[in-house]
């Protein structure tokens, strides 16, 4: 069973295999919020941990896919031994990255040796040519090579980070903790909406950036655009016409179908109503 680490009422996944299982087998996307050890300011290649929204956590626990635990050792300052091991890890990873860059440069030079010799010969003869600019290399290869290197680097770093973390956590067993969500009627509506859509085979992510509650995808968000923008509204809540018009214009502007989700009359299911804007 997958272990979700609870820290300050948020759930995280630190194991790369668990992250892959959640996405491929259970359609749980979450959000990667980590960075590379020596590139902490970049956002192109996010890494572990994976942060989960409340609805995802409740669903995983309810379906017996995961269990929620906490490690009391994480709330304490690391000892000198852990600090030394982490510093050794950083230095070793930096050394390996430098070696990879040097090897890539050697391979580049070997592949382009004929062009380099030709360029030097023409320069010695005083011939003017712009071919040197065309074939000038970069320090660490092409963008495609860099992408492959970065992906491999990320995988290695996350594996090493996991191993380093497990050394410290192995000294203390995980403690199972309770998860209190949903509680309020609004939270229950959001969870039931999320659960209903998930059971229908969709991928769901937060929809705040588009002004809604959820974004619904027909497949993995890496391959597909969101089709629906879900807005949760209580059955007893008044919905002014101006808001309905605003929802319709919103869906038209972001090229998605706006869907209003409300609880049924018996409160046992969720009723969906789509809004299509046909005005000018």
C-alpha cells in the first residue's frame, strides 16, 4: 500500500515508484513541487515530493489505495551524521554532472573533428568563411541531449534522495494518522464531485487558474487539454443570472465546457448541468 506522508495537514509522496503508480494506475495527478539539488531556482524540471489536494487524499484512503502516515523524526532537526551524508551526496552528484558534461564535450569534438580541422585550415590560409559559426558547438550538447541528460539526472537524484531519506526514517516507524476531510457541506460537495468524475475514468486537477473548482481531462494532462471546467454550487444556493452569463463567457474564452455540479435532492449523488455560450 502506498504511504502518504502528512505534514501540516498536507499529504506528500516521496517515493518515485509510488508517484508513477498513482498517475498511471489510479489517475491521480497531484503536483510535483521539488527541484534539482544544484538547480534550486529552475522550474522546468520539477521533482519530488508530490503534493496532493485534499480530495485526492480522501479518495486514495477510501479506496484502500494508500494510507496516511507521519514520521515524527521529520519534525526534529537532523543530526550531524545526516548533514554530513547529505553534503557528501551533493558533492558526488556535482562531480558526476561535471564528468557527464566533459564526456559529452569529448563526444561532440570527436563527431566534429573533420569540420574543426577544415575550419582551422581555412583560417590559416586566410580564407573568409562563416561555416565556423554554423558548426560552433555548445558547452553541454544540443537541447535534445540536454533534455535527456536532465531527465536522467532527475531520475538519479530522486532515487538517491529517496535512499538518503529512508536511511533516516528507517530508525523510526511510521505512525498512522487520521484524515479529517471532508467536513463542511461545501467540502463534501467538492469531494463527491471529484469522486464521481474519477470513477467515470477522468483525470482531475484543481481549476482555480480558470476560475473554477476542477479541470477535467479525458486522458493524462501531459497529452490532453482539459475539456470541462467544473464549478461546485450548493443546491440551496441562489445563482443569479449574471453569474450564469459570466460562467458561459468564461467557458467560451478558455475554450472549455463549464459544468455546474450540485448535490441531488437526496444528497446521495451529484447532478451536472453544462452551460454553453451561444451569444455574441
